[in-house]
C-alpha cells in the first residue's frame, strides 16, 4: 500500500510541476505577443526617429529620448498644423510619412493588355 501511495504522490508532484511550467510558458508567450502588438507610433524607435526629424526641422528642442513626452506631442502638433494635417499630437501614418520616417506605399504600375 505504501508503494502505491508513493507512486501516486510522485505522479501528482510531476503533474503539478508540468502545470506550472505550462503556465510559465503561456505567460511568456502572452507577454511576447503583447510586446509585438505595440503600435508602431508608440514604439521607442519610432518616437526617437520622429524626435530627431522634428529637431532637424526646428519643431523640437528637447533631447532625443524615444519617450512620448509633452514637448514631443506639442512638436508633433505644430508640425502637423504646418503640413495641413489634423493636429492630433500622435505619430499616425500620415505624420510619419510627412516626417520621412516611414516609406510611402506605392502600388505597382498596372499592366496594359495589347
């Protein structure tokens, strides 16, 4: 009887350890997915590029930090107004393209049939 009890306890211990490993992997995967899901306009690299472009154009006077602070938002708004864009203070696609930090998508030329 004690041998059966030891086997059952060992099996339960293995199952518990496997479950906790599975939860850790699930947590790591969900954290990675959330990181990938961060919109381009909120990524530090994008903000850093925008700050540098705004600085080069005379709209931003602060440090290039990659952080979306009040000075960066105001610089973006001023730039957007100057470009005739809606002054949202956000790095939307039109703003990124106007700053030259995002390529403009072009459509391939249509083939003409003869």
